[in-house]
C-alpha cells in the first residue's frame, strides 16, 4: 500500500477522494477489478453501499453478484476514511519497527484495546524522535483499513510524547552525536573580545530579548554598534531561519561577537535551539558566540556549542561588551603608568649621569694628586742634581769677565777679574797668579 | 591593531619600562610607542554613540546594515 496523503472529513456527498490518484473502493465495487487497482474514479456517495437489499443485480446482494474480499475491505476502508476526521489518540507504544525506508510500524495500546499504526517516512522524519517501547504518546492519525490484512489501522501523521520523553530522547540523541564530534569541547571555546566594535544579535526583531540586549549595550558601551539579524525563534520554521541569520552574520563579516538567543519560553518554544542544524551553525561561526536562550529552563545544545553561555539576553549583553567607564579608567591609568615609568627612567638616567660625573671628578683629582707627588719626587731629584746644592756645600763657581765659567787655570791670566758664585752671593776678585797641576791631579 | 592588542601592548610597554635594566634610548623608544598606543586606544573609547541596525540581505545578495527604526 502506498502512503496516502491525509484527507479531511468527507462532505455529505462523500466525494472527498475524487481527485486522489489512487484505487477507489467504490469504483472497484462496480468494476470488479481489485487486481489492477486502476484507474481512479470518483467515489460514490457512501449511502450507496447501504442500499436496501432486494435488487439482486447490485454487487454483493446475491450469490451471483458476490464481491471479492479486496472489494469489501477497500470499500470498508473508504467508508471509514470518509467518516472519521484525523483524531488525537493517546496510547502506549509497543513493538515499534522501522522500515529501511524510514516508515514506522507500531501498535498503540491501552489496557483494553490496541490498534496497529503506521507512520510514513515523510511524517516520521518530522517527529522529534522515535518513541521508546512502552512510552505513552499522543498520536494524530487517520483511521483506515489495511486491506492486505483486513486490519483497522491508524495512519499517524504526528506524534507527541505525553510527558517530556520524546524531547529528552531527541535531545540526547543529538547531544550524543555532536559531543562525539567534539562540538562542545572546552578547547573550542574562544575568549570574548575586550571591546567589540560591533555586536551582531541573532534573534527576533519583535522579541523582548532584543530590547534587553540593546538597552544593556547602550548603557554599558554606547560606542559599540549593535546589528540585528532577524530570525524566527520558535515553531517549525525557526531552525532554518536561525541558520540563515547566522550564516548572514558570518558572511557579512563585520561583527566581532554574536549573541544568539531569545527570551524565556517553554521547552517546545526553545526547541529550535536544540536543532542540529542550528547548533552546527552556531558552532561554525567565525567569531565568538554567546548563547542566551531562555531564563531558567534546561540548557540547550546551542548553549553547549557556544563560546560563552549567558542565562538571559541581558547577561549575554553584559558579557559581550565592557563597561566603557571602566575601560576609560583603565586606559587612563595605563597612560599615567606610562608617564610615571618614563619619568622614572629619565630620573634614573639623570642619577646615573650625576653619579658618573662625581666618579669622573674623583678619578681626575686622584690623578692630579698622583701627578703632584710624582712631580715632587722629580723636583727632589732635580734639586739634588742642581749645582746650587753643590755650591751650598761650600763650593764656588767662577766666571770670567765675559760670564764664561772658568774650568781651567789657563783661562785666567794674572790681573784678570773673575766672579766667584758662592751659596749666598758673589765675590768679585782679581787673579794673582795661575798654576797648572800635573795630569795625575786632574779629574 | 585591535583595541585589545593596543591595550595589551601598552601594558607590556609599562611593564618593560618598570624594569630598571633598560637603556635610556630603548626606554624613550618604548615610551614613544606607548604614547601612540595610548592615543589610539583613547580615540577608540571616545567614538560617537552607535545606532542599532538591522542586517538585511538585498535582492542582489549584498548584505547591508540599516538603521532599525528607519
């Protein structure tokens, strides 16, 4: 049997399936053609099957016009499908089997009854998770007949768990998968920038979260630019919308940090932030991501994948931007430190210079002193060698009238004047006579 | 250089200047660099207040940020 789209309740004419390209029980009723199951034909008013007996030419009303089993079951199917609108049914799931093409087969039961259920792959794919054995669920289904077995069957379109079973199961399944890929690893967490010049906010432009974030940023750090990438944050369209908005921010490339979030809500409201696509998009952002989903509910997978998790949108904004006044104070202090340090450097250099000057002066005076002593020594020796010292000991130096030193007796003749230089003066005298001494007496 | 880098550099410079074993020439060079960092960082802190904008994708695929209330 092929998956059949849901049909709404029949009108009084029972022609709801007129346009459906599928075998029609009442058409077969006339055609006696259960094997080919074609071509589609308009349904007849259901009343026709219940026509009063008596006309033996009508199919099934006489032994001669006996109908096939297929005709009977398919007619029944059509009657049932036409008579009952899709219903929400509560029951316990038993024996769920997944077909390789993704269809789910299971039984819904309670204490007194059970019904076979089928959920076609297209519908099963949209379910949060496959229900566990024994899990109580609420299924929206259309009652039909599975002709091949002559069984009453519920064709399930949607399932919801009666408690949080399905949510938890779906959450754990995605969590396990992404954790195995390392998406939540601590090493992946990046530090937030000290002063972002632009904060991108991925949220709904209609939500309270945006208002909170903007007011915190403008109060703390009004120079930081806030750019909103609008996204639908709850419902079936939310995951795709969030992913698109995140990608838009990444492609734009001017944000230094991203806040991803929404205000608080029920688990169902926040579910998009557990969607695998959204979590992957958040983890793949080129700049740090701050998640701010809800107020007090459980952690979302986006929280785990983000670089920083904030409990509320306001807290996310506080994490995203510094308090500008703090920063101004910090920079001012750094400036003061810088000047102090530079002054200290110059002062220390000046002191070094002064100390060096003193050293040089001291070294210089030391040299002078040593020179003086040396000089005194030399002077002493010089003095010792001076002829004046010899004169002081009682010797005299003779000079003739031309001032020439007389060193020979032959330099003077009797009557010549000469001067004798002695320790304290000169004696002017005349030569009486001269005498030459023998060789042995000359020095 | 980001604001963060400038502040980090400034902190480094102050630390280097605080250590005494630095030649005067090197110290003055660092001081000059520090003053430049300081001026740039201060300039960033005194920027004009920014408006809130919305990131929109135009039909030609170009992304643009326009004022939220516009």
